[in-house]
C-alpha cells in the first residue's frame, strides 16, 4: 500500500528513527504532528515534499486517505522550516507551527475560523494558546483569501430539508443526539 511506500521512502532517506518513519507508520497524522510540535522537535526539510508525494500516491491508488491529515502535516512541516530559519524556540516556535497548520487547513478547505479552532484544540497550555490564537486566526484568514484569489473554490454541501420538517421534529432529533 501507499503507507508502506511512504515508510520505505522515509527509512531510505533518513533512517529508521525519524519523525517521518513515525508519521508513515501511523494512521493519526495530525495527532503525531502535534506531539512533535509539543516536544519541539525540529522537522527535516524533506518531510513536506514527502508528505505531498505519499498523499498524492495514496489518492492516485484509491486509498481512503483524507485531506485533513495531509493539510495539517504540510502546514506543520513548512512552518517548522520557517521556525528553523528564524531560530525560534519554545512557545514562539510552537505558535508559528500552529499558524502554518491552520493556514494550510484554511487554504485547502476555505474555512478559516474552523481551521484555527481545529488546530488550537490540540493545545492545552494557556500561555501557548494565548500566544497562538490571534496569529492562527489571521494566518488562516490570509491563506483562505490567497487560496480564493488563486481560483480555489469552497466545497459546498447542500442539505435538503423536507417540507414536512418542523421545529418540533428538530427538537426531537436534538434530544436523541
């Protein structure tokens, strides 16, 4: 499968004990990226292109791989490179990586508010959350606007509500949920 191909590529490029090998063997890409952000590992520059290539291969081969994990990984890997260039440490580094994650997520899906909230949900430290919240929202808004300017269209799902639906039926459904 394409996941095994990604694992073999990562072993060949950087050796067995790398973040890439861990990501390639895991189904929970987003969670692993956050774990590495929390531990403040420095991601290697080869990770972003390899994430893109293995995700593209997965989709081409018909694998059931969502876009969410790839968006989070690409944003985190790209922002990690930027954090390395500016030699950022600790909370600032984490904030930049979270901004990158929310920006790519917003750019891919066209939902900036949801992107920022989704990424910020992973953080429990109040200091990092407070440092990251506004920049994540701003980076997500900018990415969504740039994506729209480049011609990307939002994916819209229309929900058909039957004419027989009433407030009482929605209340009943709400109680069941």
